[in-house]
């Protein structure tokens, strides 16, 4: 009923009520409980409360980035933002101690501009940009008695402690399951197994209305597996047998996904047993066993023959434990530079710099004017603006509503806890409990804000400062107002440039894939790599479009028409996959393939023209 009511509301309001679903990440809960609380306790015993607060802040930020996936992927997902956070803390600390208010505001504005541009590269870069700005504000405004270098070391220790827990602690399923499995690779095994399950689900849905959604789910599973296998590893020749086996199993899933997509494009029902083979392969991945016998093939048409050949190839790869290494998403320095310096990066950077700088200026003005009373935490305002200005966290109004509601609730909860808990022991326990709740609360921005607000207020009080719930609420609401105003201000260039940049990238990837297929090249590895990039960039573009569509009408109108372009590109990539499978089997295309390609190209040109016209008018 709750979700139905959310769908009945305007998109900008309904988005704020939607929450992610899924099982409780108990392993992340355990890590969260063992991170900030124990660090703070050790620091209090050593008489270094301020360093313990810094380490706990680092553990909290690392916990926010502690997402499901493989252990080795977490090195980059947690480690890179932590290094950026240490740099921000160092810059902010020394700038805050040696610069005046005006110069400090200019420095923070410049950091916001750079961090915003870099955040357009991807999720890890976005996390790094966020931590850089948050810690710069903390370093500039938080009254830390220790030298800057010592605070930086404490920050790195806090983030490093959570990363160490992520790498060495086995997951509950590893402990209770087959002890012969190497728990170091349980994230990779789960991700690769999910790909085979998604292939089976797509085969079950061929010829039904669910095929499109199942194909999108297959793309998501492939994206997740690609990320899980792309973490730091030894050189391929020195890799362990388990690593080689997982990479071979992932590579073997690519032709299976290709054949299943071609069957879905043909819209012809397949034999019920078609999905049984991929499911057996999924079970073999999870149990780290051989594939065993697979269902008898059905070879009545090209896509079914491709499916049968892919199953045979997968079975051989499972038995041999080796295969082509296709897991890496290769992004050239030029593409990264285009993301940073392109229209999307510039738009993101300008808004981040404006919001961060404006937040710092207003906060310092209020602080020096003694508007804050005894709660002189001016750094809260720009730090809050950083989270609010991030478009990858959801639509602007949804972020503001969730942040405001979560902060108010969290501040009220902490006021109640502070009145009854002993100090500092009770507050340390509260920090540990909140650290455990962060992974669960990450399903909804308001819930996450509530937990983080309680945690931060507890850390402030442990550091020796008075209860600051009222100040936290006031500064958050002020940050919400600043970001709402800045988010609607006109900027140089085209509004919605990031959305169009994503669509352009998906267009280029789709046409690169189509060109390779029509060239009838025998390089299957290159084809699968291009196919992965085409579907991946398309999924990223559609996610950005969906977020933009849930903005207020004044902002949502700037992305009008891009969803239709993405839909045509999706059909074009599906058709290209069907063409590739048919060319492999017969060496030529049917009139249905060529006519569909021509029609899609014409439709794409027409819709791109409409979006281009809208862009000119905007």
C-alpha cells in the first residue's frame, strides 16, 4: 500500500518515499559495530579523545562506502575516497588555521569546483570528491587540538581499520556454509552466479511481457560481476587457481547472455528446459564445483544453436578453470578527461563549488556574528551542502526533503539519548550501534541521515562539547535552502548537460558495437567487450535520466526526450546482438534484421533531432 501511494504522488515527492529492498547485510553490520566504537574506546583509554573522534568519523565515512561486492573491489571503493578525505582534512586544517575568512572561503570554493568535476567520472570518484569536501570543512572548522598531520594519520587509521575488517572477516554465509570454500572470493562467486541466474530468468521470460525487464536485470548482474572481478589482483600468470576459475566463468557467461538476448529479441518461446543449464552453472559457481551434466540441446534456430554452443563452452571452461580475461572495463585517459572537463563535469563542478563556497561563507558569517550561541560548528553547514548537491544520490528535492526529515528525527532522538546515557561510556556504545545501523539505513537517504546525525552528535559530545541538536537542525535547514536556491540558478552552458553527455556516451558505444558486428570480424573478445560497454553506458544513462525525471518540473523539463532516445538505443543494441548471433550461424542477415536496423537508425536520428532542438531552445 505504501509503495502504491508513492507511485500515485508526483515523481519529485514519490521518489522521497521509495526505499531499496533486499536482505540485511549482516557482514556489513558486524563491521560497522566493530569500527567506530572500538576506535573511540581505545582513544579514550589513551587520553586522545580528539584523535578518536577523527578516526571514528573516518570509519563512518568508510562504512557509507562499504557496499556489497567483492573484497578486492572494496580496496578501491573504500580506499580511494579515504585517501581523498585525508588530503581534504590536511588542506582544510592548515587553511583554517592560517587563512582569513575570505581566503578560506575562496579555497573551499575552489576545492568544491575541482571535486565536483572529478565526481562526474563515476561512483568511486564521486565518493572521493565527497570525502575531500566533507573533511576539508571539518578540518577548517572543527576545533581539533592536535597537529594537522596527526589528525590525518588518525583519519587514515580509522578508514584503514574498517577496510581491514572488510578484507579479513569472513561473511556469515562463509562461516555457516561449506568450509572448503575460500571466503576471500565469496563476493566474486556470488556476483558471477547471479549472472547465470539472470540468464536463466531471461530465457524463462522470452516471448512474454517480462523479457525487457529481465534483460535489464541481466545487464545489472553483468555490471556487478564486472566490478566485482575488477579489483586489485596479482599478475595473471601468478593468479591463484580460484581467481583464474572465476574469470573463466565470467567470460563463459558473456556468450550465454548474448544468445539469451538474441532469443528475447526474436520473441519466440524457447523450450522450458532452456533455463535449466544456466541454473546448474550458477549452482556450480556458488559451490565451486564442476558443471556436471547439462540438459540436452535444442538447435532448431540460430539463437538456440548459439545458446547450446555457449553452454558447451561454459561447461568446458568450468572444467578447465581457465579462459579469456574479459573482466576489466577499459577507460582511456581521454574518456576520463572528457568526463571531468566535459559539459557534465563542468555543470557538476560549478554547482558543487557554488554550494560548498556559499555554505562556508554563510556559516562563517553567522559564526563570527555569534548567531550560533555556544554551538560553533560552522563546518556542519558546508559539509551538509556537499551531500545535498550530489545528483547521484537522487533528485534535488528528494535529497532535501530526506535530509531535512532525517536530521530533525536524528537530532530529536539524540537529545533523548543524551539525557539518559552515561558519559562517555553510553555515547561510545551509541556510536557503535549507529555504525552497525549505517549499512541497513543506506537503503533510504532519510534513514541514513537519521543514523549519521545521531552518530555525529554523539562524537561531538564525546569530544567534550555540549549537546548540539538544535544547532544541527538549524544548520541543516539552512544548507537545504542554499542548495535549493543554487540548484535552480541558471549556469553557463546547457542545463542538463550531464544527462546529455551520458546519452552521447551511450550513443557512441552503441554505434561502436554495431560497426564491429557489421564488419563481420572474427574477434569475439572485442565484440563482447564492446557489447558490455554499450549496455553499461546505456544503463548509466537511463539511471541518470530516471533521476532527472523525478526532479521538479522546472528542472525535469531540461531532460525531456532523452528517455525516448535511450529507449531507441536499447532496442538498437538488442538488435545488434541478434545480428551478431545470426551472422555467426549463417554468415548473412535476414531482411528482418536489416529492416529493423534501418528503422531504428531513422527513429534514432529523428528523436536525437528533437532533443537537440529542445536543447537549443533551453
